[in-house]
């Protein structure tokens, strides 16, 4: 039995660190922070997303793929060549780790979109092509799985404690300006590397703690818009909801957060007229997208990250700030394990988000 | 006095050392470089003072019945879970679900507290739990409260910042909550009622304020510079008419 | 007249020791079952009286020597229990007639009774209320989920729990824009919609089929509970105008009481194609029920039959429905949602898809358990399909076609409690409508005799002495209580499911499991069998 065949509830630890000036730093810090929350995961899943790690290929899509057989690799590579121009490809360097047994093969491809593939899309943008390619690989090609497909970023994940996964992928050798991490506590044994988190689509990655109780309708809602949910995880749902609402429907990020963790009617009823109408519309239209139940999530993308808490704060999420660094984590201690003397530390409130973006420098809350 | 450096020490090892020392009659234990170690003081019944430098992990002082714990920093979630007796003094902020089901003992927090603090606090015979928050409190403060005393001072509030967030004392059916300053009706749950303080209340509250001020080096006059209000349930059985049978 | 083969089905038993001869039951029975013995004798004497004066003398002597008491003609009893409920001494009971027919699994007593009745009359069997046959209930073979450990249940008494729901079209997405001041604001203009504070509405029951007092009770309760009632096809009495904002105004094939004012006054305009109790069948309000009030409201002469044809004669095809939908939108300036009500029939999913594409904003689907004031028994009991499967297949079809957002779905037909409501919502309903359950709240005992016009409870009648029994204020209180009780229970269910808002249950079929259903039935309902995890 593997991920996607059944829905596996998980508890988790999440953390993130970002330099808002875009200065890159290696993976040690994020590893330290997720290791601090060892108790929150159980060795059945760990993973990382890193941004700014491929400056040499910054304008190319970095496709991270996982293969469980040579056949999977041959099929996937032929699909990739049909749709993309591969500028560079290599296997992702790993090192043996005692606790990690029987890992799959990992490859990465730095690609651009073939002009003729784009023509065939009839006006859709490149992003749509990448999304479709990801879904094709994950649904149609046996033994192959697209782990991430964004520019100048990558996801590294697998079955094991996050600190072991980090050593396996030699993350201390990478430098990025934004890192997120996930330690997983699934309730049974998925044993499949593709099912670990973060989950990514394009450059969007999601790490998530908690299990939403509205999964059933969230999934059916996404299916109505053509998404195929193969993993049956909340993380996948969250990533696709961001894709649908923000990329496809152009809903501003802060309002995506409001759609997924909506204010209560009692609060909407107290808002001024125009605002009330807007939130009422959000709830009416995006009600099926609302994530109901416990969650704290960190969504990362090229240029920023955002932390979001559920409507009644059933899962924890702390934030901290030190100079140009913004940190997030399921526990304050996870943040402090990176930086002891924070300038500022606060908890994300129920239904609110902490949006952190490059350059503009500041932290926008709410 | 025992001093332990907790840097990199797993909580099981750390707590084993703490408990062994307390059992051997140690009366004061200082823990340095604490960061995220869970369950400190949990289940302990000895009369011992534990000083914590750093941020202790979740479930600090859970089921505790005796020790005194001073935290020189923030605390995370689940402090004083089902605590029975003893004292916890937190020099910074505390997280969510502080004092859940607390039946006795005292907790003093200098700063803010998170969501669902003091929920289902209850009293029994001579056990009357006390939880004092120096700053502000998040949503669902005192939810299901069945007994004991909750105090929120709201010190250092920004103008317009509410002393507690929404759903205050929702489901309250026992105990008393003192708030320094006004309460917004729309933040109040359906069950509590707002009262002015009488002499008896002041007699109860004064020593509590003094104790808070002693821990955190605050001037009691500053705390008492504005009037308190009192929240009490209007019924011990708020849901008596909810059911049909 | 030949003697009837029909023995009474139930026996009205009066305990003479307890009876204090107050006569309340005699005045109370709408079906004239209970009588004073003296009156009864007098009437019976009358039938033999011709030229036999001595009998009159005999009768006179009996009356003088025997104190009066109460008798019952059980053959007239409809088992509505009005007398049982109102006898101050508890002296009356209605028991099933123990007459024992020869045991026969195929020829049940009711089949024989109906044959005798039709043999004696040559009529079409008429009945009221909903299908009472022992068809399999899907509601009773589905169970809901609850949270344990991995996600928490939520306490509905203390924490916020939201039932607010909407009826009407929703766009697939919203557009936002920035104001010159840099504020983000909504750009999309939302289609007309109606806000409900609980996802339970009152369905179409016309003035004529039910009394005005009952309609008033519905109107007041709908307003108090933040929900809707439905005029049915009998127009809107002017006493209800103050509640018009909580009313669905129905346009049925008879077009009774339909004029521009009626359409504009209502909150939603509904085209009634069919109802679950009598799919494909029209209606007939006999002229005797058309008193001055009904006449005024329906805009027909007093005493005239009010006939609703089986089809709308301006709708013979789906494009004609679109034409009528847009005629109603035109007449209401495009500010009100238009609903189309259909009975659940075999091809309901395709029909619903057509209705959505024809421009309806709401589809009301009425299952085969749905009630009626009058319907041929054979139609009521043998035509149509259960609401559960109809709802499930419609919701799924509309989703597959990507048009689910174009319409809201209201499900009705045999919803008995809040558990049924929750299951219907999990299958995909935006709201449910409760007719029979609401009438039961007002005293209805489901005696299935609505068509007689003699309803002792004052519900399905226009006889002033009977309708006076329904006090609108009290009725509104009973209905409001019922909605409050069910809404609280829905909150309990949501809390157990770890949800604090009804939209997170809506269509979330993962939270349902089937017990004792075949693979094919599970697939149709879109649910898994109990025991299968997520």
C-alpha cells in the first residue's frame, strides 16, 4: 500500500527560514531547526524545499524527478525531451546514511519550454504546461514522480527522519535564501518517497501540520477544475488550491489565505459594507475550498513565503525575526535553535497569515 | 543547588536527572540552555524549585503537584496541563492551551498568552487554581471554566488592543475571571455576566496582584491604576434547557 | 345500497368509565366520527322514519329514559388522533381493528381493501401525504463519520459553528481590483442569491391545500429563523406580504395568483415542474375549497375548480423551460434567483444538467417520499426514485460537467430528522426542504387524508371552525423550535466531524459510509462501505 491509494492522517513539524535580502546560506540552519522538533515526527517522512539554490540555471525550470526503476527513468526522460529543451541533466548527489534503506533514484533536469509545445497550448502560459507535465508524469508514467518543477528551487524529500534525509541529500552543500522543512508523523507506513513532504507544483511548495477535516469536499472542488489528486494528502490539496486561486484565478495572496481560512460570519457581519460584501463573496464562492480543521502551513514560492493558521488555531505556528532573517516553526524552540537572541517573536493568530517577501524587506502580517 | 547544562540534552535524560535530584532531596535545580525540552516538572510531586533559562518545550509542569518552576524566557504550548499544586512563574509569554483542566496551584505569566488558556479550569474542595496573565490573552480564554480564578492584567497594551480576544469565557459555569479594564460585549461568550468588584473581590485580588508584582518587579499601584471587572457565570447549568427528553 | 365489504381499519374506543361527556371530541372531529348517541339515533331513525310514527315514539321514550353518551362511527375515522390528543380525560383510544384476514404475504389487507373500494366506486384511489410503502431507505443505510485523535472534534456549544448557507448561482472564481487608494476590492458582481441562516427551508404548500393560518405560521417561522417558506401554486395572500422577503413564490402549470406583483414580491421565483409524490401529475383543488380567501389569492371565482395541468403548456421541451426561466428573470429585473422544482425520476441527472444549462439558479429535487395534499395512490407509491440517489447523481453529474456552481441544489422528500439533513448535505445538497416534518410539528399525524378537506388539526382544510385551531403565533413557535433543535443537532454533527462550517460538509462524501449497500449502490451514492478507511 502506498501514498495515494489510501489517505494517511499525519501529525507533523514544520519550519522555515528566509533572508529577506535574498542572501543565500547553506542548509545547516534549517536542519538544526527541524531536528529540534524530532519528537513531532516518527521517521516516516522528512523533506525540504530550498529556493535560490541553482543560480547557474536560474532561468531554467529545475525538474527534480524520482525513479523507482530504469524503465520509469527512460519513459520520463523521453516525455521530458518531447516537451522541453534539456540544457543540463544529472543525478542528484546523495550520500549513504545508515538509517536510510532502499532509496529510489533521483535526477534533475534544467529545462526550457520548447516553443512548439507552447504553441500547442493556444494562449496558455508556460506555467500551465509545467503543471500539465507534472500531472502527466505523476499520473501516467509508472515508477516516475516529479518532485518539484520550479525555477531556481528544488524539493528534497524521502522516508526517514528529516535530519537523515538532509544528510542523504547533502543539503549542507547547497545555498539558498529560503528554506522550508517538514518532519512527518504518519499514522501508518506509506514507505514511498514521493509521498513525503513538501509537496510542490511549479515553484510553489507546501509544508503542513495537522489534518484537515474538509478534505473530501476540497478534493471534489479541485476535481471540478481538472486537478487529479494522486497523493490523497492535505499538502497536495493546499498546493493545488493555491495554484487554482492564485495562479489561475489571480486572487491576491492575502485573499487566498482568507478563502482557505475564512473569517467567521460573526466577524464578517461586523465589517464595513464594502469589506463585508467582499468576504461574503469569498465565502460563498470559495466555501468548498475552505480548509476546515486543524492546520498550520508554510507555503513557499520564488520570492517569499507565507505562514497560515486555521480558523480557530488548532495547530501552532511561531514566527521570529532577527536582522534580515524571518523564521517560522511549529515550536518557538525550533526557531531559537537557529537564532537564540531573536529581535522579535510572535505567534500567527487564527485564520491569519504571515507573508514574507523578498526585497520589500518588511514582514506583513494580516 | 544543582546546575545542569541542558544544551543538546534529550528531554528524557534531562528529566531523569531532575527527578533523581529532587528525590534525593535537592531543593533547587537550575537548568541552563534549555531549548524545547518537553515535560519539565511533569508529574513531579517534590517540594523543589526549578529555574529554567531558555524556552522549555511543550507540557511543562503537566500533572505537576508540588514543585515551583521559574522560567526566565517564553514558554510554549500546554504549560500546567491538568496541574494539581505548585507554582509556575513565566517571565515571558506563554503559548496555547495553558492551564488546561488545571485543578490547583498557581501560574503567573508576565507577558501574553495564546489561545484556549485556562480552559476547563476547575476547583475541588480546598484546591482552587489561580492563573494570572500580565499581558493579553487569545481567543477562548477561560472556555468551559468550572472553577478557580483567572486574572488578566493587560499591562503594556497598545491603544485599542483588547484585553482578551473573542469567545471569552464561553461555556463558563463556575469560578471567577478578573479583568483589568473594560470588556467588549461582542467578545464575551453567552454564559458569563459582567459585574463590578465588591470588597470581597478586592480582598481576594489584592494579594494576587502583590504576588504578581513581587515576581516581576512591578509596582502594584500601576496595576491598580484602573478598575477591574469581574466575570461570573449566570448559571452552573447553562445547558439545562438545551436538551429534549 | 349494498352493504360495503370494507371493515373499518381502526376502531375508536371510548372508555365510558372515564368519559365525562363533555362533547369536546364531538366538536373536534373533522371527519364526524364521534357523535352524541341521541343525535346518532335520531339520524338513523330518520332513515326508517317514513310513515312509521310509532318508531318516533319509541325513540322519544329512549331519549327520555337514557342519558346521552358518545358513540363513534369507526368506518369514518382517519386515525388523525385529534380526539385522542384533546380528550381531557384520556378516555379515547384508536386501535388497529384486530380483524384477522387470512395470512398472505402477497395479498395484504390494504390491497384487498383498495380492490373492494374500487369495486364499489370505480374510482381512482386518492391519498395525501407521502409514499408510505416499505421501500428501502438509503438514509437508513448511510452513517456519518467523527473525528478521533488525528483531527480534533470541535465543541459546538462553546466554539463558533456556522450553518449559514446560500441559494443561487456562484461564479467559478472572483476577480479583485485595486482602488486608487491601493485597497483591494471585489470586482465581480455576484449573481442574485439568498442567504439562509440554517440550510433547512419549508417547501411548497399552497393556500388551498393548507390553511392560511398554517401558511402564516410558516412565514413567521421562516422570518424568525432566517430561512424561506414557499407559497406553493396558490398565490400569496395579502396577510403574508410582510414576510414576502422570506418566501419563494411558485409558478406552476395553473399559474394561480401569478402576476407581476406576486413575482416581484417574493425572494425567489420557482417554476414547479413536478413534485415527488406525483411525478408527471397535475393537481385539482375542488371548487368547494375555493372560498373567498382562496378565490382572492388564486385570482379565480369562488367555488370554481382550480386545475393545475400535468405539464406547463408553455414547456414541452428544455428550450421552452429556458424561455420561461428568462421570462421570470425579465419580470423580476434579474435580481432574484429562479428555481426549478422537479420530481426525482430515473433520468434526473441529465434533466438537472439541462435545467442548469437552461439558466436556473436553483434546482429543487423532490424524492418519492415527498408529501402532497392529494395524489393518486398508485402514482404516489409507484413512481419516482429516492431523493438520496437522485441527489447524489445530480451533484456528481453537475460536477463532472463543471457546472455545479451554476446552480444550488435543494433536496426534499422524506427528510425526517437532522441526521437525514446532514447526510443530504454530505451528498451535495445546498439546503433541504422539510414539508411533512414541519406539518407534524404543527400537529399533523400523517393520516394521509389531506385531500378530504376535513383535517381536524386545521392544517389541510379551509373549514373555518377547523382552521381556527391553528394559531399562527403558536405554530410559528413550534416550527421555530423545530428548526432550532435540528440546527443545534447539525452543529453537534459538524463538531463531531471536526468542522465548524456547513460548507465543509457540503458534498464531502468521504464523511459518509454505506452499511449493507451493494457495490453499485455505493458507486451511485459516491460513498465507500463502512469499514473502508479514507
